[in-house]
C-alpha cells in the first residue's frame, strides 16, 4: 500500500478536505465580517455573532463527532475488503444523529435568553443574540445531516464531493449575506443581523439537498432503513459517546474563553471573536491533513499494515506543520489587514493586535494536535481522545485561565490558557502513537 501514502495521494484527499473543512468557518466568518461592518451598532452585532457562533459551534461539534465515527468504521471495512458488510450502517447512524440533534434543538430553544445571559451577554448584545440564534438554530439538524454524509464519502476515500457541496454552500451564503444584510435597492430592504442569520439558514438547506442527491447518485450507499440494527451500531454508539464527552470538554474551553472575553467588555469580545474566527480558519485548514490521516489511518488499520500506517502518520504531520508555518507567517505579516476584514473599530483592532501574536506562535503545535486528532479518530482511539481532552481542559486550560484572571492578563491570559491546552493535546497524542503504533510496526 505504499502508493497510499504518496505525496500525490495524500494531497488528493487532503486538499479537497481542506476546502470543504474551511467552509463552515468561512460561512461563519462571512457573517462576522459583514455584520461587523453594519453601519448601525456594528460592534454590538459583531459581539452577538461571536457569542451565538460559539454556542452553535459547541452544539454542532458535540454531535458532528458521529461523522468521524462513520468515516472510521467505513474506511476500516474498506481496508479489510469487507465493505459490503457495512452498507446498512450509514442510514441507521444518520437517523440517530438527526434524532438527537432535534431533541437538543427543542430542549434549548425555550431557554435562549437564559443561555446567553449565562455567557454574560447584556443589553443590546443580548437582544441581538436572541434574534440571531432564533433563526440560525433551525439549520442545526441540517448541518449534522450534511456532516454525516460527508463522513460516508470520506470513509469511501472520497473528499471531492464534500468539497463541491461546501463550495456551493459558501458561495450561496456570501451572496445571500450581501443581499439580505445590506439589502438590494428597490428589491430587498436591509435586514441587518437577521439577514445574516437567514443567509446561513438558506445555504444550509441548499447543502443538505445537494448532499442527499449526490450520495444517491455517486455511491452505492442506501439511506433506506433496514432491520435489524447493524452489529457495528454498538461500537458506533460507544465511539460516538466518547467523542461527545470529548467535544463537551473542548467546548467548555471555548465557552469559558468567550465568557471571560465577554466579561471584559464589548470591544474585548469583538476582538476575541475576530481571533476565534481566524483560529478556526487556521484549524480547519490544517485539519485537511487530519482528514487525510483519518481516512488513510482507518484503511491501513483495517488492512493491518502498521509500517505504512506509521509512515503515513509521519508524512501528514509534517505536511500539517508546514501548512501551519506558512499560515502563521502570512498572519504575522498582515495582522491589521486580517482584523480589518471583520471590523473597522479602532479600539477593537488595537486590542486584537495586542494578543494575536500568541495565536500565531502556537500554530505548529496546534498542527500536531489537529492532525493527530484526525489520525486517532480513524484508528478508533476515541477513548484516548476523550481522556486527553478532559485532562487538557481541567488540568491545563482551566488552571491557567484562573491564574491569568488573578494576574489580570485579560485576553493575553485567555489565549495563553488556550495555548497550554493545545500543547498538552499535541504532546499526549505524539507519545501515545509512539508507544502503541510505532512499536507495532517494528
């Protein structure tokens, strides 16, 4: 299987995965940039998008972990030459995913105000949060449906169609953002913040329809439910449960960071929102190689080809670190221009430039964590991923955040705490891989 880990083959999977992976942060960043430049209450609108975006990302990331599980199981069966034995699993997994997402949606909608008050939103920012969330939240089950289908394609070693769907969704969202937020004279009245929410929802509907059609047209996978439950559903649920817990720990980190920034004031949460949008963009860009590692790792594990697995892991990590260094170099050269995309408020930009170098410096370490996450998901090591996230959150991020608050480091402290969190994650994955898989390859 040496051809599996060639530069060409890895990038054939990674580049479309990068493009499709950054679709969600680009979609969110488009809202952020356009909303931040609304003539009336632009900074308050930007703060609201940041708070709501963080909460929605938490919900989506917690449940979208089933995507990685679907991909891992399918790729392992593909590597073992037993793909026919797993054809009924995807429909059952998607049903579970959507059912759980609807349950959570119904459970959160009645408590919108209380949720955002808990995140320290007040006054006009709170009202904007409620208005924006009440529209955007209905795209939540659609996003999970799309991600589940992306997982099926990836398990089949195909990242091309997810890329196509993502690009169409992003293009639609950008066009609708301009049309609905700012309006079209004589055609559409400006809807401001609510226009951004409607643009996102409509683009999510479009992506869900395209995903459904392409899955039926381009694969042999059926979405027809058949009894009995597939034997792998038990492993699917256990792995998903591990990743749910992992994602909760991950989002505790991000939500506490948002809460800390919000508590500092509107300009601080606006600056933090810009940094988070860029951090997510960098993360999803680098994670394209994690996606390739996920797909290939599952396949090689299914074939029990440990030497090739180790060689593949080394290559995708190197590529991920190189990409992180390139992105970091560009970001260091143009910090003001990057921030200026999202806001023209001079105080927000000054705050942002004061701490952004911390975000950039950590990118190579982040790459080890993001790529390692992808590889370990493909290998089915969800229990270890859970333990690493819980440990790094409660033994790394949280103590560092409390120290930073005591020392009044403000947003510098928030991002130093995030850096400690990422460092622990990256190092823990490298150590585990060396002990288990490098040893197995010898």
